[in-house]
């Protein structure tokens, strides 16, 4: 899109206001070229003000200023040294590229080796104490060449019609298999970052995956393992192991080493969540996909899936090779005995 900017405004706050307004009104229409234009609109004014205040410039900013000074030098040299204007005509096409559209950044120097070489040469030429006309002209030519090179490198993405590329769409549901406890562990470690990034973005997969994950983690730990549940929350809140240790002492009256707390978070907790997910997936499968074998437990009376997750195997049993009471009942019976 075409942006009209008032270059007569010489106050950075006012320019910033204008830029903010444009960004708000045309958020989706701005091309990379527009953004550069807006950036320059601010930077140019800032440079003027900073030079007035004699502030120290960062290396990157220095490059932008050098560029503008080079441009000025180029124009001035034509009038001072070549009154017939011949050189002015020769250099005309190069000066087009010097219109303040691009600047050489540290990234360019790192990524485009030729630019680094040119800058080395410019430095050497600048170090010559008594620069004659030829040396000065060489500095100007080399300075301009680096913009021509950058322009050539950037051509594919500097087209005015190109908008900023969309990030790739990832099928998180298939990537994040929560049956794998290592994936659960990685997910826990990145949980707060993912949460901040996707909060309120209900159109994204990640928003819903996080909702599911929260339900899953609650189910796996909240009632059955309240202490592990607390540890998980403290870790997500980025609390230090030392502080978690103190909290556990207060709340549960038990002292654990920081190493043990760390291993609970990196091992036991993700394993319990992964096991819960496996169970959920199994129940889903034998409820909605395939007809499963379900059995009523002889003790608690609950109907459970006839699977080694819910019933222990018993080779001597007539019950399809499983005990007639569920695993939970068997475990609590052991506890009583
Ligand atoms: Zn039972």
C-alpha cells in the first residue's frame, strides 16, 4: 500500500503517534517495504535528535548514519570536485539505490560475506590520512556497492506485493503423543510459554490441547497425588527447588532433597500423566471405536474394562485370565493386610 508521511514534522513523539496510528488502521495491509518506510521515518528523526543531544550510537545505528553520510558525501563531492558534473551523471543510477530504503545491519554483514569484505576495504581506505579525490570516490563507490549487493540478496522478499509469510501450520495433535512420558515432560517444561502464547486464541489447536492437557494432569494427580500435583504447579510457576522444599515441609511435614524434587518433576510426574493418557485413550477406544470386554468388579461393583490396566492378570482364573476384583480393590486389600 502507499503511505503518505509528513516529513516536515520534526518531533519524534508526534512521528511515533502517526506511525502507531497507521499500524493500527492498516495492520494487515502493511508490506515489508511499508514497515521499512515507517522505520526510517522514525529513525531519521531520532538520528537528528540524538545527534543534537550527542548520544552514543549503537553499531547498528552507526551503519544507518554512515549510509546517509555517504549519500551526502556523494552528492557534495559532485559539486565540490566536479564542477562540470560529469561524475554526477556517471553516479546517478547508483544514487537511486541510496534513497533511504535499506540499511546494512549486523545480520547482513554476517550473512553476506561480500559485504564484510567491502566494509574491510572501506575501513582501510578511510584510514588513509590524506585522502585525495580518487580515494574518496572509491570509498563512496564501495559504500554504494554494498547496498546494491544487499538489494540483490533481498530481491525475492522485497517485492511490494509480498506480505509477511505465515508460520507453518503444525498438526500438534499428531506430534504431541502424551502416551510418551518424554513428550509430557517436554510439554511441562514449556507449559507456561505455550500458555502465554496461546491464551485466548481459541482458534488455535494449541489452545485446546492445553485445555485437554490441564484436565489430564488434574485427573492424574490432583486427587490421587496431591503433593506431586503441588510440585507440578510450583515448577510451572518457575519456583526454585529450594523454595519448593520449604513449602513441602510446611504443607506435608516431609523433607525431600532438591534432587529428589527435581526427579519427581522430571520422572514420576510425567510418567503418571502419560499413564493417565494411555488409560483415557484406551477407554475412549473401547467405548466409541471398538466394542470392548467390560467386567463388573466383585468387590467395588464398578464396571471396568477387562484390561491389564484395570485388572491384574491371573493365569489360573476362569475370568479370561484376570482376577475377579479390580486392581484398585486388590491394592487396597494388600494395604489393609
Ligand atoms: Zn473394585
